[in-house]
C-alpha cells in the first residue's frame, strides 16, 4: 500500500514537471528540426565518432549523418522527406526550397550563405552525363599493435546513363570465420582469426526519370519508420546504396579467450580492431513512379534480400542441447577457438560472423496527392536460415530477432499538410512465430507546426509488448525488451527549434514514456521515464559565442519502492529502481582571427544509478582548437578530460584524451588526412578494481582522390 501511494506521488510529480516544461518550451521557446542532437562543425567520420564518445550525439545520429555524407542529397531532385533529413532544416525551410525549384530557380539559391556552407558536405553536386567519383583509403593502427594495420577502401563512380556503382572492401585481421558445429564437443568451433580480404559492400544503381533499380547492398525505409527502416534517417523515402564503414573508435584486448588461454603479456595487451559496418540488406530493390490522372502520383517499391548476418554469442540458442521450452532457461552454446596446434580454448563474449542467413522481401505502395499529402502501405517478411549441421538453432530471448521462424510486419502510413501544419500517422502490425508471441500493434503520430525559423513538434507513440520488429527505426526510449527498443512503450515527445541565422538558436525537448505491460521483470508495468533538455546558442560577437545546455533524465520513477528489497537480483534492480541524471554544460566559442577558432566546454552532472549507493558527480571538460594557416591546410586539436564520479578513481571511466587532426588538400583531386590520439587512463592503480590501461597511442590515416 505504501509503495502504491509512493508510486502515485512520483507519477503525479513527474507528469506535473513534464506538463510545466512542455508549456514552457511551447510558449517561451518558439522541436528540433530533423532530430539530430547537434549540428556538428565537422562531419568527418573521426569527428563524429568523437561526438559519440562525448555523448553529444547518439549512435543512430552517427549512422544517419555518415549515410547522408556518402549518398548526398540532390537539392534539384530530392523529395520533401529526403530534404527534411538534412541537418537544421525545418519543414518551412524545405517548402521554400521546393517552391523555388517549382518556379524554375536553382533550389540551392533559396539557402542562406551560412546554411549552404553548413549543408555542403551532405549535398550531391555531381554533373549529370559526366563521369565522376572518388576513392578513399583508410588505415588505423596503434603503437601497441603486433598485427598489420586494418585497411578499408571505398570506391564509387557514376554520372553516365544514370548509372552509379560503389564498393567497400577491407583488410581484416581479427574477424572470425563463420563457426561450425563439432559433434564431439557438442559446441561450436572456429579457427583463430587471420589476415583476410573481405568485400562486404558492393552495389550498382540505375536511376531514370520514373524508375530506379539497385542491385547489391542497400538500406531502405518508409513513412514514420515504424514498419520498416534501416536508414536511421528521420524521414526515409525509399532505398539508398550502402557502402558505409566505420573506423575503429578505440582498442580492444588482444586475447580472444579466457585469461588462462593467453600468454601473460597478451592478457593485458591491446590491439586495433578491424573496421566495422552495419549489415543492411543485400539483393535487389526497385521503384517505379508515375502520375495517376491529374490529381495524384503512384510510387511502387519492391525489394528482395539474401544476407549473411552476425550474431552475438549470447544470443544463440541450441535446442539440441537444451530442449526446455521455458524462455531464458537455456544458456548460449560454447564456442571453442584454436589458439595453438592441437590446443583449443573457450571464446569469450564476441560477435560471431555469418551465424545465420536471412531471406527477406517486401515492398511499399504510396499514393501522393501532393508533396505534403499521401497514403502508403508497407509490408515485409524475413526468414532466418541456420546452416550449421547437427544443431537445432534459434534465437535466445535477449536477441533482437524473434525466435521460432519467420517474422515480418505490415503497416499503413499517411500524411497531410496545409499552411504551417503537418500531420503524420503510421500504424503497424508485426508478425512472428515466437513461443507465446505472434506479434502485436504499434502506432506513431506526429504533429508539426513550422513557420519561418521555428518549428514545434508533438509526437505520440505506442508499441505493444509483443511488437517484435527488428527493422523498425521509430522513436523510442533507450530501454529495451528482449533486445528491442521499439517495444512495450507508451510515450509522448515535444520538440522545439527556433533559430535566427547568425544571431541565436534555441532548441528543447521533453520526452516521457511508460511501460504499458510488464517488461522482463514482473511488476514493472507502469514504470515511468522522463527526459528533458534545453540548449541555447548565442552569437554576441565573432569572438564571443556562448551556449548553455540543461539536461534532465529520470528513469524508472514508478519503481523506486522496489529498491528496498534485498532479494532482488542485479537485473531486477536495474529494471525497477530509479536512476536519474541532471546535468549542465556550458560552452564558449571564439573566432579569434580569420582561420582560428577556439572553443572551451565544461559539463557537470549529478547522477543517481541503481548500481551505486547514493549520488555521484560526473564532469567533463573539452578544449577544441581549429586553425587554417593555408587554404589547403587545416589543423584541429582537441583535449578532453572525463571523470565519472569525482569522489573516487577506482572503477568508472576517468581519462584524458588528446587528438591532433591534420587535413591537407594536395591538389584539386587529391587530399590526405592524418589523426593522432593519445589516451591516458587516470584511475589510481593502488585502488582500481581493474589495473588502469597504459597510455595508448592511436593513429588514423586517410587518402582520398576524386575524378
């Protein structure tokens, strides 16, 4: 009874705070346009990775910006949805571009000089009918490496007869081959990784006036991202070629097995990991479009994919070893790796490449009455196929894929807009054959009010507990159920953006959601989560550009009473107990002189987490210096100090990271870039639970040529 009263009070308090913040944001601040947390000053892969490490952008934003940077957006041909994916543009800005294009003017002419400069890395400015392309070679290594450095090569070309092609190949030294089952061990075995050349991305695309066709690797998405989206873009509109790759962000332990299976010097030594990429779809995708009378246009898209997919070891279930039907009752099978001639050791937690193959297919039909009004249908189905003989494999409950066989989804989306108002809606039914599952419903509704330099958005969402859709990219909280974030959630989000170009910018967001049904732990239904953030940027003078951000996160408000129960497991505590973070970040940027910019940032946060008793205080400081002494030479230095829990230095992340980036344009067709990073672990070796890492020296080299 006391817990129920306490829970009710917590819910009322958070709802009241959310109501006040929502009205304050709506009235005092005239959402965020395309939902990227910041508009990065530099969009190189390493620069974006640094923002992810600092918590400035999410992994999803990283994927979206990298995809935009590689594919580009043609201002003269892109749809309204595609244009909205560009950072910083509101729907009002997009409509201005479309009107300019409709009047026969160049769409880019409707952009301000500052907006053109900001969006330049994301625009496709190739000349039709002329062959053009680029090739980029990347290398990463560390001073501690005892292996050859990993390499990645991206090549793309196009422009003739509407054709374009691209590929991405890597030199890998740490990637395991697909495992095979050993009947004698009743487990899986893999050979020790060796140096190999891989070709994970390859595509050829043809684009015509009313049709397009792609064969190879691609991403695709539609509507409000609920039924199907693998692009990570805020408003996907069909398929995109995929040749994306991510450079290593740090180091990993050299030893692949338990510590007893490695030599003493190898147990604590680090090595640069291989380049990584997302596994999208691989097969064929095509679109045809055309007018339907004088009042509408019809677009039909179909796709088929046969892709080999990796899977974390803990997500694999071998039913031949554990026939129990109880969910979660079977442990993941062991994987043995050859470490020496005739000697095998158990592999530690690691992703297993080529664990299963997926056959997928589906399509979309969209009837558009205008650039702002349409109705669309999307449907798809996928079937996993396991190739390991002698094993009856399936997915564990914590895998992001539903167990039991085939799965898919079918949905309806619609949009309508007039004046400053746009309304979007998508409803979806998922299907699967998981024990006790079968699928469930999900819905997303967005209302956007956009005008001039400001935009306000209210989005509502509902995902049933059985809504198991691994290819949904719809907005959700960070908590997950059985490996999926877009599941078992009822929430609302309010976003706001207001910008006066060259003067100031305000943006804010309030997001609250609850669990409509019990999650992984009984009694977690009704658990309330809330997040809010406000950021203001002001340009007083070129040498004085301050900004301030306030962030509030409160997770698991409805379950605070459960923390008093000593019988709870660690997972129960994480699911039921409250955790909160309240932070303030101040930043000052100064354009000291032409070609020289200095930025200083400091953030302080008060954190309450279920794994720690009481409160802790985190801090982070960043010094950023950018210089361009020559038109062909750019220098970028960055110093980051990060301390999780200022009161002690024994367990959490405490480090000092410095980086120096040099970019040199050798000629109009050739450019080179080098990056050196030095990372110092600041934990106290006398009290640290795990010995602090030795100083790390990381290098990244990149050579690019255009033709």
